[in-house]
């Protein structure tokens, strides 16, 4: 077993899990370096939670291998399946699953007590994690007296108090209201960073994935669509599905009219008889003549009053929504509505005639 | 003549002053939002207009006619004011169909069957519920109930519609969608609207004018762009959007701009920064610099000597959100938030330079 300095801590190879005829997980492989935060992202039914359950040992896969820290957890081929309680994993769920009849302190110390830790060590460790999750003022409170956010902090403290080899999160923030959820994202990321425990996080919320993750795996129908860092996934989506699922994108069907490996390529798009070739970056798997989708983010689309040099499209501003730091605009071009993130100082108004220009360096031709 | 005029309105609850003397004029067809934190007096003001509260002082007129005047001893009952209301709790009757819910207000006004039918159908068409007229209210989604509530409020052509945080029970996605729909409907019906909310994004998106309130007083009245770009004071700057607020000491005027001095930490010389505002400040007066995160430019290399407003700091943390990269930078004792619309790889502790245009920042004197 290789365990050199660049090796991965969690390794999953060709994992397959069927439920009857339904291929919930359809042969996926990925790995995570030690201490990193990986998010499995996708809509419900994409296989993300099933994958997590296989790692936890709560599902037995049909095929594949799962290795953590060089230790084989599951290998269907070698008939190895470690029981969940032997995997040394901390878990945090959507439902907080904390005991209502216990205090915060009792909830957190419970996993140490069942493992027969020394009382003095229990106290030290419990106090340390309570400080880490910011529950110092709640130590003696009954779990029923806690808010949703505090219950989730308690659940997190309980998951990390044993210093597990791996942390698994199953949509832990989705029961919290938006404001609290946004704050808890940052808190959770900070705590994970501080304890340095390798983590796998499942969510359907793309904003959460972007903010929290070192790496994201975008899933659909039991398969991996793309994996990479948040910026890479956002800025360089591989296909229409990923572009549409992460952030907001302008997506319009076209054809690669010029393919270049070094510089900019071109994609031709049409609306109501108007054809235009736009400079872009060529995504993987595309060649000259390929059917493709133009993908560009609203912040890389500009609505200009004067016709710019280079290719542009003329249209009419049909909606403006002022959001303080930016103006969310819609510009009608043929039957297509461009989504534009404009600067409020440009003072765009509904009915204005504008010229749409795209940042070539941030315009992608991607697989349909 | 303004549609709604409020003059010298005061309302106390025991010793507590909920509304501490406000004046406001609202024109025909305007959408005006009363915005502020809880306890700022916005809801009490709305309830005074509705006739649900008796103010201690002041006068409220609609189309010139006083509906409340403490001094003249006038108080029209709520049902005589001809106002429509939309509340947070939809107050939609579950045992009635959509049609009956909307027609109810006309029936109790003893309108003829034919006219009731016509008016109800017209307003259901307008709010996009015509196809659901016979459905029971319990079978509706949150957004549809909201539309029923609105239809019911406007069906008898009231002079003004009052909204009390109507969207705050909806989930985030639906809320954003309903904001835009509500404004579209309001424009179509062209009905004067007063809208109460604590949600600044909602106020910015929906309003013709925003009335920012705090502690029973109006802090600023203006259109959303102006409120955001030129907040009247630190409270407004911080309540609307995100603002970096730095306390400093005024130096002097340089044409349109004011210059002030700010601490850059114990070891560094103070920073001299220029911005609009503080027209009447005097030397060494305490001022607050208000600076929006999106108006700051972050540089990895030192900008040229000729650039005004340079801050040297260290990256504390970054949060990547896709369309924005938010970065916290420590500049002396100040933690400054910067919002960038392009991606830069930054490490905690890294040295960075921040610059901003003097005309994009404001010196506030209170």
C-alpha cells in the first residue's frame, strides 16, 4: 500500500451501489488529501448521500473499494467490509440527533464515556471542543433549550470530540434559516480547518459548496460530472449541466466555428437570423464544427451604451433590479435574455438600447 | 396634492416613544417603503395610517382629507378609510375558494352580483390566478396565497395599499421572485403603496423611495440608488448594504473633497484619506469614513505615488462565492471588507494595497 507524502487520505475506487434496478451510484472514483474538505454536490437523487453512506459503512456497495488512511474499509472484490463502529468516523446530520434529556456537556462527553476514557481527559477534551464550537455559555443547558444553530454546534462538537479519522456531513445546515446558515458555513469551515480532520460534506446547495470546500465533486445520476476547486468549477465548467448547477450562467446553443489549442477559439451563435461568432475558450472534448453551448457568467457580460470594438449584440434592457452593490439586468436579444451583472453607476434603465459584449477570457464553449 | 400626507406624527406606548414625530408625503402611484430594524417605529406608523392605532399627536391626510387629526379631533374608523391591507399572515380564508376570498370584500360592501363577478374576475386575471378561481385556499402554494391576499386588497380600488412585511414567511427563492412580481403588479395597477420591511434588499429592489427609520425618527428619505450611494449617516450606511466604517479626525477641505486622518496602527504614521461629504466639518472634528466593499480595489503591488487613498494591510481571510470574492483585510486597527468581481489567489497574512476613488467614499459627521 502506497502512503507517500503526496498520497491521498481517502480513496474511493469504482464504487457502485444499486437499489433494485436503480443505479444510485454508478461507478465513481475520487480521492482526498489528508485534512482537506471535499463536497459532494448535486440535486436529490444524484447519489451523493448514498456515496456518503457507503463511506460510513451504513450501506454495503455492490462493487468498489474504500480506503481511509491506508486502511481498507470496504472492498467488495476482497470481501472486506468493516463494521460502521470500527471505522472511527464522526458524523453530522441534518437532523441534529442530539439527546434531549442530556445537557450540552453530557451530549458531547457521551462518545468518550462509552469508549472508557479517563474522567480527567474527558473533561479536558470536552472543554476544548466546546470552546472550539463557541458553546462556552451553554455547557450546563439542556439540549431542548438550544436554538437550531446551537444544536448543530453541539452535534459537531460531539462528532469531533473523539478526534475521528474522518468527518462526514450530510446537509447539516439545511434546517437553519438563511442568515444563520450563511454564518454557520464560515464557522464550520473555520472549525474544520482548525481541527484538520479530513471531511466529506454532502449538499445540494451550490453556494454552500463554493464557500466551504477545498474541492467539489458535482454529481448527477450516480456519476461524477466534474471535480475540482471551487474557482475551477465556477470559471471552467465542463458542460452545460455543471455551468447551470453552479452559480448563474448565460447558456446559449451554438457551434464551434474555430478551434485553437493555444489562443482563443470562436463559437457561433444565432438569434432570429442574426449570426455572430464570439471569441471564447474551448472546453474539453470539443473540436471545430462541434455542437457546443456558450457559457458565460453575468459578471462577465457587459451592457454598453456605445457599440464597442469587436463583436457585440444589440438588445433592449427589459428588467433591472437594484441590489445595492450591483444591478441585476436582463437584456433581450432576439428570443434570448442575457443576464447581466451591471454596475449601478452605469444607470441602466428598462427600455434602454444597449450593446452586449462578453469578456472573451471568461466565455466558454462547453459540451452540451 | 400628495395622496398621503403625514404631519408631526407621534405615538407613545406608556413611556416608550414608538414614533417620535415624523413628516412624510407620498405621491399618487408611488411605492414607498418604511425600512428599519424592529422597534424603529415603521409598523406603528403603518398602523396609524390604517387607523389601528390612535396617535398622540399629528395629522394624516389622504387626498387632502384628514383621516386622523389629534389636534382637530378627527379619527376615521379603519373601514371608512378605503385602504387595502396585505399582512405577513396571509389572512386568506381556508374554507373559501380563491374567487370567494377575493369577492368577499365586495359582497360586504353590498356590490351587485354582476359587478362583483366582473371586478373579481378582472383582478384575478391581473394577479395571474384566473385559472385557479374555483380552487380552495388550502390547496394553494405560498406564492399563490400571497397573490390572493393582494387581489383581495386591491379589488375594491382602495386609495392606498398598506403592506406589512408580506413576504417574510416565504422561502428565499420565492421571496426574490415575489418581490419582482409585486412591483410589476403595483406598476400595472398604479396604486399608491406603503410597504413596511426590515429587509434592506427588499426595500432596494421594490421601492420608488425608501424611508429609513430608527428609534422612531426618519433618518433619510430618498430613492434606493441615492440611499445606497449617499447615506445620510452611519446608521443608514450600515443598515443598507455593507459599509466599512472607520473613525477618524477631520483635517481640511480640498475643493469638493474632505480630508481626514485615520490610525494605521501604533507603529505606522496615520493615513490621510479623501472622500466626499463632511461639508461643514471643522479641523479635528470626529468623522466616520463610509466605504462600500465593492468600491475598493485590491492590489498586490504598491500603486504609484500619485494615487490618493492608499491603505496598506494584511489579508485575514477570503470567502469565494463564485461571482464575488470577499476578502477581509486588516489595516492597522481596522478590518476592511473588500468585494472583488474577479478571482485572485490570496493567502492569510499576505500584504496587499487597497485603493478607492475619493468620490466613491463618504465622510460622515454623526
